[in-house]
């Protein structure tokens, strides 16, 4: 929910039905709440009966991350928002996040109850991200990390990444030639990343039509599971029957389309050599006979669809968004772009930059680290919850509360960083400032979350961002379109935190 905004359609519907809904339920709710022990929740803006702070957030006209940024200036590093029936506790202070997710990681390692739509699409929480803290989560995460995302496994897909980078360069060059040098950065970056992940997930070669169809199916899923008003006020669910019906149709469409490729991979494994495009290994291979603690059967087709969709969605938009912000910052800071290009040129000369070069390019590493500090792809980690009612910062944290970790609150904190609003890779080159993105050496920037539920794809994502940014700077000189115009760095939420106006940039092939 954390970063979602509310559409005008749902606001109008909400106001039209709340007039009679509130009066019908307010007495019941007050009586119900009065019977519970009174908790000392973190402070927060006073809400209305029943709906809590839902109206304040919706009527602010701001994205949720913008509203949180304003509110934390008033209430500090821990505060409460009552979003309908859901108690939401926001953490934005490094010390509190460190205590919750590292010192007391097991206590805050679970997930809250899901709404009915997400339950359907997660196969009743049968995924690494959605699973509650326990044996299922450990089994799924261990399989993903050890059998797919370990350094040795990632190395097996070097050629996949190399081919995708070559295809990306060709696509940008073709777009530039056809459009007077102008290209869409996000669209091209997203396609390249998605192709890599498809190959890693299914171990199959897909034609462009299938790639685009898969992308559209998964985008539709993301839109469908975006929160609705009735997720916060379940008593309004009778008014959303059409939306629930449509969600079930989307789920059916998702399963029917993705299962085609699951079956194709299964046949390729059963009949070696029958599919000449099949790679020797894929993520899907690890799932066919996966044994989950406490369960005898292997995953069903629907569960396989869920796990594959999670793998694809988890790495596509976040990486592509980082590349768009990265190119935007290089355009806005041509001296940084020139220095990065010079470093690459001196090391690799006329050959294409390769993955093995990354560790020898310290300025590239500084640029990527500053990019992820200044523009974390998402401003919130996936929602946490406590396994039992506990205390944090002197306040009660109920077991049913949604604990939201505001990542940007750390990476843009002036008490943690010097001139945090400035994009300045030199801060890492000079040695005056540094940060460990895993949080193991303190919390200064955690773009992938931290603790037990840290994003398992951290290593894969950083490989993709380093390599893609290096190739794009090596091959092209980037500038603004229209020429000499200033870029608009306004943000909006769209699965990730993206540029409000996706950039069209001029890409000139370097001599």
C-alpha cells in the first residue's frame, strides 16, 4: 500500500457511500474498540471516526510518500496513521529501523494480513515476499538465494546479460536514428531488463510479441493488486463486486498465459534437445520439485505462476527506474558524465565494457551508489509486521499493525549526509562519506531494505545497474531534449518512484 495514491474515481465513490455507511457502523466499532486494552501507539495526526486518517491522505492531493515526508517533519521518526481499519506505523529514523530490523529482526520479520485480492494473486502468501515469517518463507527464500541468486549462479547468465546489453544498444541506436536522436530511456531500459529476467526465469527464448504480452500481463496484475478503498474499510466490499470479479478474470488470464511457458520448459527438461533455445538452467527448474518444510506436495501450476511473476516483477521496474534516474542525473551533471566516460575509456579502450570490468571502475561504483542513495527505486520496503505485540521507541506495536519503513528518510537525512539533496558521487570517492547498502555496518542508505527480509535480488540488481549504465555511457553521449532544456525531477509513484515526466533524451553515438 505504502506508496499508492488514491484515484478520483474511488474518492467520489467513497464520499457518496460514507454518508450512510459511517452512521451504520460507528457505534459498533466504538463499542468493539472500547473492549480492547488501550495501547500506547506512536503519535500521529488525529483522524476521523471509522476512517481514521484515510480522508486526510486522500484529500492531500499528494502521493503517499510525499504525505509521509510532510508528516514526519511534525511527528518525528516514528508515527501512526490509522488508515481505516488498518493501523500503520511509519519508521523513518536510522536508529529505530536498526533496532527493529537488525537487533530485533526476528520480531519484525513477518508480514501483515493481506487483502482478499492480494491473497488470490499470491496463492495465499506462497511467495518469498508475501510469506509470513516461518518455514514456508525460509524454504522459498533459501531456494531463490542459494539456487538462483548466488554469485556462482548469476555468473552462469553472463552471456544472457551481454546479449541483452548489445540488443539495448541496437534498440537505442535505431530509435535515435528514426527520431532525430531522441529516445525514451525508461522504455528501452525496461525492455532490456525484462528480457534478462525472462531468460533467467524460464530458460527459454521468446519472440518479441511474447515478451511484450508477458510484460502487459504482469503490468495488469500490478494494477489489479493496487489497494482500493475497501481494502482499508472492509465493510464497503459489497460496493466493489465488479472490481473483485475483474481481479479474478485477471488472475485467470495471468495463469493461462504464463503456464504456457512453464509447460514449455517442463517439456524441454523432459526431452533434452527438443527446444534448441532452452538454456541449461533456469529459476523455474528449481521450483518444479521444490520441497517446502511441512508440506509433501510440489508447487501447483498456480503457485509456480506466482513465484515466476514475483521473480520478474521484483527486478524489472526497480532496475529500469534506477537507470532512468541515472541517465537524468548524468544529463543534469555533464561533468560527472564526462568523468565516468573517461574512466571507462581509459580502462577498456575500444572493446565493450564487461561485467569483470566493474570492480576496476571505482567512479562507476561511486555513481551507482550515489544514484541508489539519491533515488532509491522505492521509498518504502515491503510492509513488515511484528510476530507478537511488542514495544519500539517506547511505544506499543500491535501484532496486527502494518510497519512501514520509509527508506528515503535515511538516505536524504541531513544529519546523516552532507548536502543530501545534491547528486555527488565524489562523496564516495573522497572517502569522507560511505555507506554499506546491506546495513551490516550501520544504516545510512538501504535501497533494498535491511535485515532478514532484505531484497534477495540485491546482488543481481546491482550487477544490472552497473553494467547497463556503463554500456549506455560508453556507447552514447546523453543530453536533454529539447536541447539545453532543464530536466523535471518531479517524482510520482508508478509501481516504483519514477520521474513524473519520463525523459526523452538525445543519445548521440560516440565516435
